[in-house]
C-alpha cells in the first residue's frame, strides 16, 4: 500500500530532473552554438537580399534568402551545422571597397571557407569583348585590370579575412538573373621597389606633382606681388596658374588609390575637372581679350583693368559652375545605374552602383571636357585672326608692344596646356607608355609655363632683380615694365 505512492513520487522527481537536464543541455547547446558558430559577414539584414543596387526585403520579390555554400581550402564542399550572420559593411579602415559579382557568365567565383573567410577566385576565362558587353561585369572588381589581363591558365585567388568582406545574394530585376555579390576591402599590395610601374606612378609622379605645384605657385606669386604686372593680362595669368595648382593638388590625391574612400575620390575628381575647365576658360578669355583689343579701332578707349577683370571673372566662373553642375547632375542621374540614386552614408541600405563608381562617370567627363575642346577651337581662331591684324600693323606704340608680348605669351601657354591636356586624354587608354608619357609631360608643362612666364620675359626678370637683388622699389606706373623693356632694361 505504501510502495505505490512512494514510487509515484519518485517517478515525478525523476521526470522533473530529466526535464531540467534537457533544458540545461539545450541551453549549453545554444551557448556552444553562439560561441563556436562560424561568423559570416552578410551585406544586408537577415530578411533582405541585394536587389539591383540596394538591400530590399526578399519576400517582396518572391526570392529566397541567401544560404552560403561552404568550401574547404582545397575546394571540397563542407556542411556546417552552426553559423551566424554579422550584417553590415566590411571594416576597410583607410583602404577602398570594391564590388564583386558571382554570376553565371563572370570569371569571378566567390567561396565561403569553413572558417568564415571568403575566397575570390579569378579564372581568366572570358574575353574582353564579353566583359564589355555586360555592364555588370565591366563594373565588377577582379583585382586586376581587365584590359591588361595576362594570358595565364591557372586561376588567381585572394582570401579575405573576417570583417574585410560582406557577401549576399543578388537579384537583377532587368535580366531576372540571380547570383552572389560581395563587397571586399582591397588587399594590400606588396611593394616592389624594382618595379618600373611602381617607381613611376607612386614615387616619381608625386614628386613631379610637388615640383609642378611649386613652379605654378612661383609664377602666381610673382605676377601677383609685382605692381606693374597686376594688369588684366597679369591677373589672368595668375588665375590660370592658381587653377593649375588646384588641379595638381587634386590629381596628387588621386595617385594613392588604395588609401582613400569612395567619396574623397569623387570630390577630388570634381575638383580636378573644374580646375582644368577653369584654366582653359581663362586661357580662352586671355585670347579673346587680345583679339578684341587688336580688332578695336582705338585701343586707348578702354575700361579699367580692374573692371574688365571683374567682367571676365563673372563670365568665366558662371560658365564653369554651369558646366560643373550639368556634369555632376549627369553623373548621378545617368552614370550611376538604372535607379539614378546617390549613396548616402546615413542610409541603412547599401547602394551598389554608386559604390562601384569611385570616379566620375564618362558622361560627366564628356560634359567637363567638351567645352575644353571648344575653347581650343576658339583659341585657334583668335590666333589666326589676331596674327593677320598684327601683320597689317606697321607702327607699334607702347600698347601695341604690350599686346604683342601678351599675344606671344598666349600662344605659348595655349600650346603647352593643350599638349598636356591631350596627353591626359591619351593616358585613359590604360597603355603603360601613354601613362608614363603623361607623368613626364605633366612636369614639363609646369617647367615650360614657368619658363615662358618668368624666365623668357626679360622685363619680369629685370623687375625681380631690381626688387630682390638690389632692394630697389619697382616702378608703379601702369606701363612701367613695358617702357623699361623697350628702353633696353635701363632707366
């Protein structure tokens, strides 16, 4: 009689202990899963995937979520029971991020290793034409220049550590193609001090830019501090050199492509193209001023140089701002993909198209550089027509003498800047010889500008010697330097 209640109580205690044991085991399994689970870096949130250019809910497009397929380092399939996602962009610190597309026709392959790292394999199987036909592939990152792909049979592979990548599923709505997408940090490249390309592009190129900035700055300061050079022509030369200084500084930043982020390169590109556009617009205004003055029947009837400079400044800078606004709008509306959206660092979604456009697009560049081509045509017109007028003049006065010197200086600056601009265009062909030629011509441009504006101008060198070497006050009259030059450099 007493054994049945005792056994019943013992059974209840045993079951409760078993439940507690199972609960403890489950808790331990959960803790072990969290501790020992492989961490996978996912670009979008857990219920999202990449739709064209941003993270969207998968259920809105009837798409399944991303399920990583694990591989071992020797390429074999591996099944992992415990893994967890860490969402967000990779931590690239000061290096750049690049997108990679793993689609059916791409030469790039993405594998998640069993320890959570990502391996990027480049098979080198597709031709350049097939890459150019697909805009997605042409914008993808393969850690090599597709134009200069070496003819190798063995694939190239890169392994990205934890937090240096993020990966997700991507769905292209236009083509209904699904694949995998990754955003990776550009791996550090080992420096080879014997490599010619490294020496020219990373060592000599920054040095040449520094020398060019110093030379342009010297010309700008000399034409600004000497009172007799601060006429309209002198102010235009000063402004041109300031524009060239800004362009050199912006291009200097663009040399170190692995040490900055996307936004800074976009800003430096815009500054570079605006400054170049401003330099050529001011050179065009210089030619227009000389042409108009020679065409005038009475060169003595003129507005003051200060007022003229204000007029020219208003025309030039308003034109530059207008063309820059058109180029920037064209880039973000037409060059950055189908949605035409700008990337925001404060947005929760990841916009792929803008991330892959680290520089301004070709449409924006065309809008920036087409006016430069037109200014070259106009300058040729000013040169031909002004030269005809000069040949018809028999008697030179002091104003004509000054304008003749300005005309010679204008032609020299026009040839120097146009040649450097053409080499800049040719360097975009990604041919090593043209890139190296552009680096050398960039330095030669600064040296020649300094030579034709300072060294070759005898009246400028005379004023420098008078003010610096002999500590004598320079003449402050409007035409003092021209009269000094006409009298043989002696007072």
